[in-house]
C-alpha cells in the first residue's frame, strides 16, 4: 500500500530473523489472519447486504417483491427534478465544510498545542459539540436560528441589524446548515490534528530554532509536512462525510425550503421514504460512484505525496 | 512567549465561549424553564428554576424508559467500540506494515465502507439468517461492521508513526506476532486509540437509525430513540426536549473528560516517539 | 411480478422461529392462560391517548387478554418501519395504519389476513370498507373517526368583523382582505412543518370531483393532470394567498403548533388544516377555544360546489405472521373495536375530529364546534373522499412543491407540472401503464 514506507535498510542482526520467517512460510510477523476477524464482520454484515441491495437497484422493489427492470431506475434517478440542484449543493456543501474543517482544525490544533492559558478548557469546549447527537444539535440550532424568535436574530436586532431567515431563505439555508456542520465537526478535525502534531518530534523544532527559523517557517517547513497523515485523514473523512451527509440537513431543513437545500443524500432518502426502494438503491449506487471517482484518486494522490517526502 | 500565551488564551476563551458555550447555555436555560416559558424560546433566565422537575419528568416518562435506555446504550457502546477498536487496529497495523496482495482489497473496502450507506432490509435478512435480529449482539455486530472502516483509516495512518525498529527488537526477543502486536504495538497506539474510542463511542451512543431498524421494541430502546420520540411527537414541550438533550449528552461528556486526560498523558509520555 | 428475494428463502424459517420466541416472551399463549397481544401504532400523543383508552376499556371487559402497545415515529419514517416489519416477517400481532393509498402500498393480498368474512363487516361505512379493501378482499377495521381537510376559522373574529362564512373563493378572499385590513393574520400557514402545506391542495379535492366527476379514475389512468383545471385551482389558490400577502410573517418557519396557537388565541382567522389534528390540539392545549373554532370547506373558484373533502380513519390490520391462539384473540379484539363500546372509549380518550364510520357509533354531545359544523355537510351528503382514498397515486414531493408555491418560490403552473412529473414515479412503482 502506498502508505507503507519502504522498510528500513535493516541491520545485519535483523535480516536473518526476517529470512527465517520467510522460510517458515506463513510465519510473517504481520500475519494475514489479522484481517480475518474484522473481515468476517465486514463481509457478513456489509458486503453481503450491500451486494444484494445493488442487485435491487436493477429492480422495481417494494420490499415484498422485486421486478427486474434493467437500468430504468438509473434513468429515472437522473430525471429527478431536484437532482442537478442536489449535485451542486452536495459539492458546495462538501468542499465548504471539509475546507473549513481542515483550515480551522489545523489552526485550532496549533493553538491548542501551544503554550496558552486555559488549554484544557479550550480543548474540551472545542470538542464538546462532537459529543452531542446530530438531532440535539439540529434541534438546538433550528431554534437559535429561527428568523423571528431565534436568539441569533434577537442579538442581531440589539445592534440594529435585521437578521435573515437563516433556514427559511432559499439562498441561505444550505450555508447555514454548512456552518452548523463545521461548528459540530471541527472538534474532531482538531483532535486528529492534535494527535498528529504531538507525534512530531520536538527535536526538529529545536534544530530549526538553532537555525534561526521563525514561527511561520517552522509551520511551513516542519509542521505542515509532518502533520500530513493527519491532514490526509481529515480531508478524506470530512470530504466523504460532506459528500454523503444528509442527517444534519434533514434535521434542520428537510432539504427545504422547497428543494433549495437538497443534497444527493437527501434526494435519495426521500425516494427511500416514499417507498421507492429500488430507485433509492440506484441513487446510492450513483452516489457511491460519484464519491469513489473523487475519493479514490484523491486518496492515492494524497498518500503518494506522503512517500515522496 | 508567556504574555503572548495569556493574550492569545484570553481571546480564545472569549471567542470559544461565544461560539461554543452559548448554545449550550441556551439548552440549559430552556431545560430549566416551565413549559409555557420554554415555548417562547427566548434567551433569558427562567423565572423559576424547574430543571430538576423537568429532568425527573423526562426520566419518568414512558415508565422510566430513559433509565433502561441508558443501560442499553452503555452495553451497546462499550461492547461494539471495544470490538471494533481491537479488530481495526489489527487490520490497520498489518496493512501498514506489510505489502501484500490483500492491501488493495482492504483499501478499497475501507473506502467503500465509508462511502456506501448500509442497506437496511438486506441487512435485516442477513441478521435473521444468522439468528441475531432483534438481539443486542446483532446490533453490536452491525455497529462493528459499519464502524470498522473509519477505525482502520485512522489506525493505518498512525501506525506509520511507530518506528519499525521496535518490531525488529521485539522479534529478536522472540516475540510472536500476537505478542508483538498486543504487548508492543497496541499500547503505543494509545493516542490514536483514545481518538478512535472517543469518536466511535460518540457515534454509537448517538446513533438512532440502526437501533430503530435492527433492535426494535420498547425494552430495547436506546437513549437517542427517546430523543427521537420526543422530537417526532411534535409536542411543544421544549423544556423536556432540551432536558433530554442535556441528560443524554452527559455520558459522552463524562467519557470525554476521562479520556481527555489520557490524551494529554499520551502526549507527555512521549509514547509516539518510541 | 416475480417474487425474487434470494435471501429470504433461507431466512424465512429462522424468522418464523424468531417470531415465535419473540411472541412467546411477551404472551404465554401456549399455557392457555392469559393472552397478550401487541399492537403497533404511531407515537403522536393523540394516538397514544386513544389507544391507552382503548386498551384500558378492553382490559375491563376481558381481563384475560392484555393489549400491549408499541409505538413508531409518525410520517414516512413510520411508513418505512411498518413496511420493513411486514417484509421481514417481524410485524406485531396487530398494527394500526392509514387506509387508502398507504394501505394499498402494503401489498395487502400478500401480507395481511383477510377479514371479509367477519360478522362486523356489514356494520362498516361503505366508504371505509372500500378504502381497506383490494380486489380480493377486505383487510381492516376502523379505529378512530373520520375527519376533513378544510378551513378552520376563528368564529370570534368573524363575529367582530361581521363576516359570513364564505361559499366561493371570491367571498373567501374578500373576507381575507377585510381581516387583513383589521390588522389580523388572514391565513395562518406553517411551512416549518412542511406537511401542513399540502392541505390547501388536498382539501380542494371535493371541488375537483364536483367540477369533473370521475377525475380520480382518469388520474389513476394517467389521463387527468394537476396542471389542468379543475385540479390546478388548488395550486393557484396557494399562490393567490401568498401574492395577496395574507399570511403570518413567520409562515416559513412557523410550526403546526404555532399556527393552531395563533388561531386559538385570535391572532389569525383562517388555517387550512385537518380537523382531526386540530380537534386533538384543542383537546390537549386549548380547551377554552372549543366553541370559537369552526370549520368550512375550502371554497371553490368554479361553479357553486361547496362540500367537505373527507379523510377516513386508520384501519387495524392483522399480518399473516399472526397465527394460532394469537390470531383468534386478535380477531376477537378487532370485533370489539367496531362496537359502540369501543367508540365510546375512543370518544372518551381523545377529542375526535369528525364522525365515526361504524353503524351505531355516534359522537357524544359535547363535541367542539369544529365537529358540529361538519355535521350538516354529512347530513346533506355534500362530502367526498380525499384523493388518496380514490387513487393509489400520490407523489412523494407534494409537500416540498406546495411550500414552494405557497412561499412564492415557484408559480402555481410550474408547481403543478412538477407534481405531475413526481407522481409518474409512484405510477411506475405500482406497475400502472402510463
């Protein structure tokens, strides 16, 4: 795999040991059977049902019976009126939220690993929203962002600003939800970045200090390259999360007003709710392909850069 | 340096308080109001503090379903997170350490698992087929299967920070694969384990869709289902709704407070430096 | 249609075994002692109250049978849970669910126990009998009362302003203008709960059938469309109300609760809504408003049609997985549910929004004005079923489209055209040849 660094050249002492294990055949120190237990869970409860469901994408399926209709579901899905809007919204939402999570997450992580007061408090506070369920967050912000009674607009009115209909203005709703998504998710990005930052040996910074590097140079030349595994993780997780996300959108706007904050995920979910199970499965296949087309090359690219470091 | 820390810290405290704490204060205040006052949804102090009454009402609603739900959620979370953490660490470790023909497969599976949403009805059929439908074990297995991808992704990224020299040394000492992994590598993954445990515990604890479909029945309710029920009833009982939000946020919070120390400890011990 | 379900074949036996153990846990049917039946209902407070009342009343007469109630969330999440349980053979002994098109989507012939031979069938209202039947038989008994989709209005405001109940759309809009001029909200809307936005279109259906009898059949056949009159009128009315600025300023975020409160507290004069829901809300939260809230049909802009669009109550159904002693006990329970005793228990437990659909069941005398206002229309026969009981075709996106039309995001014609597209999917799913 691309993440695997080439094995260190190996000392004379270790080489024979490795050769021994080779000769013994299966007795690698990294046995393949380590995949087995996880593989069983995954195969039985994910691969099998998912494979079965993909077959249903080719059928008209009402749960009780399925009729093979070829690719009609896909044709129907691409005719979905809210689909174009949904695709645009999905990309806007995913890139906006994952971009914000990477930038803010790294900034917060740098801040929270530096020598500042109340570091523990700040870490807890930033991470706290991750702990609250999506429903809890959705309900709370729906109330806070209410255009008339909501606390946000009440505060704005104290300073003479008439707040917008955060979730009821068709041109704003998606961005409001994205903002809440960042609010809720940035703590996780920060946590992953903190774990990455503390793994960077302090010696590098000490050496850089001797060379007279300033803070920005430190960040640019040491922190950023060495925190890359964390960046890869955050980018992949938040982009995938953003591309298939719909639960927060669903709790806060249900894709509305009208269809204005619909993303692919919510379009699919609505088909599912309406009982068009074959159609919604076809939508899932399409979504999978779209995400895979973005994520697989991106993942390979990000991981390759790691090796060339 | 010291002064800058104070200034920066103060600014951060102020900003984070506005952005992150105020919404929770709002939840707390609303949860402390009477139903009429709460329905105005204003940001104000309650005229009479009714927090304890509201909490009691929530706890007693539906024959104390919340208490049972807490127990169910705890069992579910502990079991599924423990299993998926160990299994995912094993996979992430071997994938990172060894080039084999399995790696592209594992890699594709991990990404597929992150991308594809679970297929509900076929999953129920499988669970019925192996006799685990409507059982806690079944729901645990489902959470393990769906949570593995995320964990493997994280472990694979961070196993890379453990120098291979450690493996070599342990092997020379005569350690087998099992001992190498469980007594040498696994403890060194503490920082990322804590991350995985915290995140997955929160995910499992906060999930309600899987519970709704794979473990039906009032006796099996999880805490998120109680919130979902409160919300889907379309009642105007915002005080109780927010009291419920407050109550079910406490366990993850306690867990985080405990593990937060662990994260700090992991850092200072310099474990990852080897 | 092919029955192709690879995994179920093997799973069926296990499922049956599991179902048995599951039932065995709750009811010791095998011992010949007390029987326990489990009923699956939705979790809205009004439903829970209704069933609490019913189970208590039944327990008094039949102490050896315990009825346990399990709830599921309402709306389409609930639809999915019901369908999932039926498809996986995990349904409770009985379940309470919509009649009409949603009932048809359950594949009754395949999944439910036919009840057409039971003694009580003759006592059912004919309309109800058709909406729980397929070509092959009758599958449900009514629990709850019928209700109407109509304009709920505040009688005090009407009296203060000297207004009369309108019978045409123009009269209605004139009233609205007068109310607006008086500084009140003429039409309350609550798009924060999107489902409420459909009522002006769905409740207009009496007028559609009146203008063009047989419209529903033509619609099922794919010949009649919403983009043409008379059905377009419902969408046009939504747009007119928005264009005239008659709604509450927070219409986009207001919830159903907000709208009922505005109406009950006299801030708003009209709210197009289902009488069943409002009656329940009056019973729970605004008992003082019981006499000041009335109802009239959604007015028509064509001809002199003036009648109520009526919804049938939910049915109670028996899944095929209920067998043996459980089945017998369940059938007995259902027979009791359509007796006057049961109706009395229902009226006691909840505030009903319309007449019962069982012979011999009458509403109590102390019904809210809302319900007594409806009686004349029933007496004179000026009622018609809602479209969902006359045609299985209902598109899933109606509520989003009506929100758009009702908030000026989309024109009435565009909205109706979009909805016509939306229902094509449902027609395909049902295997209709459009």
